[in-house]
C-alpha cells in the first residue's frame, strides 16, 4: 500500500504507555474489525499548529460523549493525550514542515467497536498533513448547494438510536453529499431538514452574521454584530469550532443567536460561513448560485472572526 501524504499511526495499546507507533504503509487492522465491517465507531478530527493541538479538551470531551452514545468503553484521556503527543512529535520529526506557516497537521482519533468477538475497541491516532484544498478555501471562500438530509429537525430527541449528535464513523452519506455537490460544480453542502430547517455541512457547522447600524442616542452610530448558528438540538453535531468561536465573539462584543434557521435566513445574511476544526472559517460566496451578503462586509467580518478564532488554543 502506498499513500501520497505522509501518515503516522499510533495505536492505543495498554502495553505501551505513550502509544504504539505502527507502520502506516502496512496493513494494521483485522478484516473483521467492526469499524471496517459496520462503520461502527466514533472519531475526532483536530488541527495541530506548530505541534500544539487546538481545542484538545473539547475534542476529547466530544469523543467521550460520542462513545457514550454508542455504549463504547474507550481508554482514558491520559493515554489519548500521550498517544497524540507521540504521533505529532513523530510526524514533525519524520516529515518537518517546509515553513512555520505550513506547520499544520490533521490529528484524527479513531475508535472502532473492535474485532468481532474480542469485546474491546480498536483505538488509534492518525497524523497527516492538512490538504491544500481546505487551506485554499479559507482564503477564496466556497460555493455551496442546499441538500435534503432526509430527516426532520426533531428527530434527535425522538430517535436517540440514530446517534444524531455523535461523531460516528458512518460518514458515507456525508461523503456522498460532497461528491454530489462536486458533480454540480459546487464546493460544499448545507443540509436542510425535511421540515425546512438549516442543519449543518457534511463536515462543518453553519454560521451567519448580521451587521446593523443604529443611532446611539448621542449623535453617533452604534454597530451591532450578531453571529447565529442553527439550534444545537436539531440533529446536528455540536461543533467545537462554533463553540469556541462563539465564546471568543461574545467576549469581543458580538451578540449570539441559535436558530431555528431557514434557507431564506442564509440568503438574507450579511455573511455566511462553514466552520470546522481543519478548514477553519470558510466564507460562503454562493448558495444554489445566489450571491451571499456583500463582498466587502463578508471580507471584513471574515478577517475579524478569523483573528478571534486563531487566538483560540
Ligand atoms: N458537523 C459535522 C457533521 C462535522 O463532521 C464536523 C466536523 O468534522 C463539524 C460539524 C464541525 O465540527 P468541529 O468544529 O468540531 O470540527
């Protein structure tokens, strides 16, 4: 097996206190692993900048809550932290970044239900470089289409076995939606529910902003900036990026809001983004071919929010 991007693997193995480094060019999984046979497991994708993983605690917390939703018993946080450190250090020493600005790595944590009959999960950390496309889209922005996710916005509460708020390995539908968008000439997708609500992207959270100018009562102008995301109980994954950015934006004086949102709200916004841990803040230029917001305002808000987001550890 050859892989274009250099990948480092570290398996969580009780016999190795800092994790067991494995050769990513050799087979490492049993064919009967339920991650492979059923897509049964959970994962996290995180960004390491200059060797430091961003929002590590939030990702570890979400890994635990995803695992709980699937009744998966996973190793403790300390072993994850040490294995992540091993993987990042190994990657940076084997494949140093060409420049400090390029020192970005994707750190993926994977848990499967394990080999059939074994009764214990298979867990590993995978470290690889960040893809060029995502990095470019932070700058250029993206064109998006709306696609029906096939469920209503109340399904998470009604049907917990659908695991709506968990980050499960079953991403085939999300990837199919992205391929469908690419065939239509778009870069990405915003899912909508069958009752007409805006949900999320296949690998990202939706954000929109409104800027309002009003009389401040003292002869000046007051500018109100409002950042809005879909309701977290609408069957979407709670984004660690959205959570962290909302906290930073609040401190910086932004008003915050949580849906419900409809497609019209996106079309009427001053700016829309898809936000996620690896690609960060990607401005949405068009939705279903319609231009979103005003380019000058979008650019200014993107710069401001990107700076706030970059300051998050
Ligand atoms: N929603 C979905 C379905 C995702 O897969 C992701 C990330 O991969 C997100 C939202 C954004 O989450 P985060 O900001 O934690 O990366």
